[in-house]
């Protein structure tokens, strides 16, 4: 039955006064007039949709401003009503809420994924200003899902997929369990109608077989609690469709295996009684080791609190039991909406729940500010929307909530962005551990930092949280920008020297002329040169357009070359084909988007490239005192003996070098040919490594590889 303004007012009478209800009616009348002549695809007048959205929110006892925004949430987008009219007729708060809920203005995006990402970005900004925006938006989406049947199949599937990808996880993240369950079941039915129908039929059939056993277990629990003087409500919990389907798919279990688990919820009046009831239940049925979780002492990141345990019941059937207070149950079902549902009794729990939601949205804004575009933003956020949490302690005992699989790097960025940026090592439970090791609940993690440390691009291969991923990417982009500017300045200065000038001699007027001709700012030009996308000599000629641009006589003399940075620089890369190390004669080659690639002078690849594009050659030299580890490829032909590889590794370690890679190229009963990549400081250490390898009497031949030979 459709909601009417009269039935809505009857519902609002339970918690709003007459003046507030009158304001809601005014909002309804404005929306009704604005949507006059507009119809939904079902043929109903359009106003039935805003009324249904307001009715959903009224069940949560939402405030009158949110109800007014729900009734008018489409008037700015779909009618001629403006923000100013809403502000004049009501107030700015209501107008801002309506604007926040309004969908993104139609823009030509390159794909629907971009449109979805941009829309979510806009919603995030609106949420940060007023968290009620997301409640109205979720109610709007819920009614759309309930009336999805009239949509064409393709559009139905698209809306269902978006709901499962974005809105159900948001509802879960905000602790609104009832919304999440309905989103998931409606989305599942729309995406997989055949699968949902079959599971629903099987679920219906299984109820008859299970009802007697469920009643027996429930009766046994209620009797034990009553005998021990506990006042508690015991409810048999039924799994919803999407949950059953997901468990079958992820755990690769049959429907029978999933339904063999019986679930009950026990509601009591105090936290103290939660633990007392837990003891009584554990005395009634034997608990399964490792299956107890205390979400009361350590709530989930969305504020969820409960005790979870799994028991072996009568006939050996597993029984899942959740124990919590009545208020925790309301919080579990309504999440941040419980803030309004119980606002007459604002206790610490409802306040902390609201604070958690705001903290999450603040985190979203940080990710948004660092993200390069909306697609990168939504990629990072989706990670945080599926948090199977672990709880990790700082050395001072503070609890940090992280998604399952999070590493020490994720932990470091969760504590503070700067700690993440300067992280060099970690201790997990006081032992040194790899930064990539997944953290477990209950462990203590200590981050070791160094002032000059910086994020490693390899961290992106194993970090889990959106905050860590976006912070690392942002830092690397900024570092790349700064390094490309520095490299561009160096290369342009060298090019200007060839014409008898230098960067310091270039006047502002010359820069303005070049910027106008090339349609790029000074910084953008330098960055383009540093990235290898534009030749320094070409820019130099533009800068000196009014001067004599003949090369000076000493243009080919031994002017200082660019000094090669240590490994890890983003703008100078060491070629993998020849792996130059300090002491080698080297040649730089400008590569578009990559900066300067450093080769050995006799590398066949660079010689070939220089024949094709000699103008991209860059003179390069090592610094006076190179630092860092460089990679060198060597080959070893050796007689096959038991333990020979261990002997080889020992000799390399004795030369203070490290083995980064080892490949056995050829092997038979008599000979082994091995290719090694070793980490060394330069040619002197390489010679020491080769000398030690040759000292092994079984070695027939060894040497450095060039271009794989």
C-alpha cells in the first residue's frame, strides 16, 4: 500500500510535536506541486517516491529537517525549484541537505564507472558537512531497490550491482544492519534471479525440518537461563539469502552444510549480564575452541558490539550464539540512525557511534584529497568498505582497527601519515618482522622510523587500507614531480650551456615568450623535460629565440655530465639489460615518461637507440662517492656436486654481497649453469665476489653478464 501524507503524519505523531509535523507537511506540499505531472516508471505519481523515503526514515525517528529533505530530495535536480527558494521557505540547513542528496548533474563521463565514482565523491563531501545526507540517500536507494521490478533488465542489474558495491557496504560501515541485509537480498534477487529463487525455495523447505530442533535448543537455553535467574530474550536467528549464497560461494560449501548451523541471539539488560549469560551457555553446551569473539570489549569499526561464541549442541549440531544488550541490538540494526532513535537518552555508546562515523568520513576526505582522480578514490574507498577487522595494539596500549590482512605499513599510516612516510622497520610482539607480514588481532606493533626515510613504491604491492595506499601514491606523485623538475632544470641548463648561456641568465620575459609559444608554464616545461617528453635543446632554442643560438666552440668539450642518483630515484633508472654499477662507463638516454635511463656505454640496446635518436643522448657520470646497493648479473659454470649452491652462496656472502635472484639455466648429472643477480656497491666489490667464486675448485667459468650473455 502506498504511503500518504496522512499515514506519514500518524507515524510522526509518535515522536514529533504539531509544529514540526506542520513543517514536514509544508515540505510535502512544495514537493507535490514541484513534481506535478511527473510519473514514475510504474505509472504512479512521482510524489509517492519521496513519501516512501520519508516513511522509511520515520521508522528510525529521524529529525524533521531530514524528513523535509527526504520529501524534497529531487526538486532541485528534477524541477525548477532552486536552493535559494528552499532556503527562503525553510532554512539553509534543509536546503543544504536537499542539495547534498541531489544526484550529480549529468556530465559526459568516459564510462559509467566514472559517473558512479564522481557521484560517490560528491556524496562524500556532502556527508562530511552533514552526516544525515547519507541516511536520506540510503533510504532513497532502499525504496528504489524495493520498486526495481519495473526497470528494464539491464538497468535493473546495473542498479543492483551499484547497490551491492557501494550502498550495502556503506550501510554496513555505518552499522545499519537492517538496511544492509535488505540491500543485499534485493540486489541478489535482481542480479541472480534464478539462484535466489532456488535458495529461497530450499530455505523454505528446510524450515519444516529444522523447526522442531530449533524449538528444542531454544527451550533448553531459556530453561538454563531462567534456572540461573537471568532475564533474557532468546531469538532464533535466520540467515538471509545473500549471506547463505556468499558462504556457499566463498567457502565452497553446499546448502545443507550452511544450514546445519543453528543461530540464536540472546538479549539482556546490561553488559554485566552479557558475560554472566555467556558463562551459563558455556556450561550448557561445550564451546568450540577459537570461536569466541568479544566485540563488547573491542567494538567493530562500525560500532557493533556483541559476544560471539560457537557451541556443540544436542546431536552434535553447531550452534552460533550472539549475546548483547537490547540497546546494542538496536545499534546493530540501526547504526548511526540509533542516534536519533534514542536521542532522548544520549549515552556514551550513541555518542561514540556518531564519532566513529565522523572519523570514517574524515578518513574518506583525506583519501579524496590525495587521490589523483575519482576512479583512484573509489578504488581506495572500496577497500575500506569491506573491513573484516583485526585489532592491533600500539606499544602504549592504544587499539588500532585495521582490515583483515593489513600490514605494519597500514598500521603506521593508521597511527599517523608522517609515521608511515618515515617507516623503515617494525617489531611485532617485540620481534623484528617484515613490513609485509599480515597483522593478527591482539598483537602489539611498534614502528621504527628514520628521519630521511621515504615511502617505497613496492609497498603498494601489499598495503591493504585505502588511507595507506592513497598516502603512498600521493607522496610518490609529489616526489616524482619534484625530481622531474630538478632533472628538467639540470638538462635544460646543460642545453643552454651548449649555446653559451645558462638558466640563471634567462630573464622572466624569455620565460613568458617560451611559455606562450609552447602553451605550458615554466614548471610544466621543466617537468616535461625531466620526464623525457620534451627535448631540452628545443626548449633552449625557444628561450633564446631572439639571441644567437649557434653552438659554442666548447659545446662538445668535457662539460660536467648529469650526476647519477643512487638507486631508488624516480627520474634516473638503471637499465635491466646491462645493469650499470659505479665504475662502469655509462650513457644516459632520455625516455618519454621515464626520465633518464642509464646504460653501460657498450650496451647494444643503447647503441641501437642512439643510432635512431642521437638527440636523446644524455652525458652521465657517477658521483664521487656512490652510495646504495646496485645490481649486477653474473653467470657461473660449475661441476654439479651435492651442496654446491650452498657453497656458492656462502662465498658471495663472505664478500659482503647479497643474492637478489638465482636461476639455474641448465642442469644435468655433471654440470650446472647458474645466472645470479647480486647486490653490490660497485666494480671493486664485484671483483671481490668473482674472485671468491673462482676460489671454488668446482667452478669452470664465471663472469659478468651483459645483455643476457
